[in-house]
C-alpha cells in the first residue's frame, strides 16, 4: 500500500474543500488526528485502515477534485524541491477534457526527449495524452455506444461492476484498444509518445525521478494482487502529470514490433518492479488479452481544438 504523508492528506482536504472537521468525518477519525497528520509531514504513518480510507476517498472523488488534488500536489512538490517541478509547473501546459469519451488529457509539448535504454535524443510534435488509463467506466461508455463486446471479467450481463469502475479496464486485446481509440477520435500512443509522457523531456529513469521506489506504483512487490484505482498512486505521477506509467497494467501502444505484434509499456501488478522501467521493451500478439493489460490514448492538439 502506498503511504500517505501529511502533505498529501492536506492536499486532499484542500482539493475537497473541506474543513478539518468535515474531512475527519469523511474518513472516520477525529479532528485532532487529521491535524496531527497534516503537521507531521513526511514523518507520519497512518494505520492501514486509515490509509485505505484515504485511498477510497480520493478514488471516489469526482474528476474536478482529483484534478485539484494533482495540481496541489504539484505545487507542494515544488516547495519541497521535487525534481519534477520545472516540467510540472510549466505555465503553458494545457489540460483538456476530450469531447467524445470525456477523459481528462494533458499536453506534451513539442520538442526533444530522451528515449530508450541509451537515452537516444528524439523529437516529437505536440500531442495530448490521457492523464489516467482508460477505466472500466470509460470502456462501458464505449461498449454501450457501439455494441462492442464487453471484457469477460464484467460478467454475463456485460455491465461494469461498480467496485472496479475506476480501475483500468483489462482483458482487452490490441484490437479492442484500437477500436476504442477510433470511436473516441483518438489513437493509441506510439512507444515514443508513451515514453516521453512517462519520463519527461529530460528522460528521468522513472516517472517520479531516479529513485527505484516500488512503493510508488502497483507492482508485484506491493502484494496487492489486482488492479487499483487509476488515481491512487499520486506520488508516482510523471513530469507531465500523467498517472500509472509504471505498474497497475501493461498498456498497448500503436507501434508494431513484428507482423501481428504490438508494443506494450509500463509493467503491471503481476510483474516485478524490475520490469517497470519506462524505457524497457515488451510486446505481444494483437489478439492477446489478460487480466493485467489495458491502454490509454493520445490525440493531436488540432483534433481537440477543432471539436
């Protein structure tokens, strides 16, 4: 379980625009406990039950609260000297809600980036990428609108269970993911687009920096054994403000590695942290589906601004 700190607890309370008393009531603890957490900063360690309550509170908050939380965490990271600060606080960064699938997207500006194990310099035009992976709730809107088959884990009625609505959709083949992207007027990211969004323009080793910290993502070492809400790992956000670029689920990319095979990025809850390196390569047949494989989409600025 990712550990909540006083800084993160304070940011969530502010994002929800609650008083200490109201926030304490939402978690089920005393006002005094919330104040103690917020004053304790990085040194506090809430009990597992309280950490789970905080995770649930964030996951069940609306998109507006989650966006405010991400922005507050960015500002607080800047005050603490987080190495992601410069990119995260760039005033020109654009966030847009996509007009078809409603997902919040963030701009990755045109320019150089370092890619691959050897940090080879490359150049990419500007694009927007989903801040969060496509969730079960997102995918349900797609299947409802198009009649596309639902993932097998939803059950015989083809409806997304409420308990996993904010988890990344899984059991999707590359062809399923591509069909969703086409419906939304988007595309699956190339491996270059995916990696730049994960590592930033300067090519940090992990989305959060150079430290090999497995606790910042849902990988095998976490011992969770299943997907988690896409907004949970706020301490693992990338330099562009993108979530879940390490762990939770492998993500399909547009790049064809061999005939009939497509690249996968990001690692998953089933994989050891050693495979979570965003520069690492993986691929699978387009027809493969599994309980740890999902996707996110990209869009060009022109596609969004013309809608």
